[in-house]
C-alpha cells in the first residue's frame, strides 16, 4: 500500500532539517524493514513536507515503529526541527492525507 503524509518544518529550521535528515540512523532503517516499510520518500516545498510511504500495512507498521526505542530516539532528535503533522483536512495529527486522483487507477478502470 502507498500512503501520503504532510508535515511542516519548524520556522527557521529548513536547513537544519535537510542536513539532519539526509540519513536516518541504521537502527531506524532496520526497524522500518522489520515493520514492512519498503520505502519512505520526503519532498519539501517551503516549510511543507510531503511523505510517500510504501508499506505492507500502514497501521500495523506504525504500531511496531511507535513501540520501538529506535523511533523514540529519532523523534526526540528530529522533532526539534518539525512543527507537526497535519491530516487531510489540515487538522493536527499523524494521519494520511487524502488521495484525490491517480493516473494508474484511471487507466485500469477504463480497460
């Protein structure tokens, strides 16, 4: 499955976020593999970050990741550069944003 997330970099922290997030800790990378996360890509526009997560089961993966010390250490570290996450209606929270359209889905529905 593929989901998207939206977060915002703290005011004045774009350069620090970019340099600090150039590589995640190895134990976190290994945790993602254990949790069934195959890829996690982050794009930036201004202070807005858009994450694309490819995984087997997002909710299941987050239960594993949230319970792990490697994630707690990473969140404490990277969290100083992040203002927060926002859901599909702009509300605060770590929620997937809404997919509005997909070329692949449109094509497959036309065949």
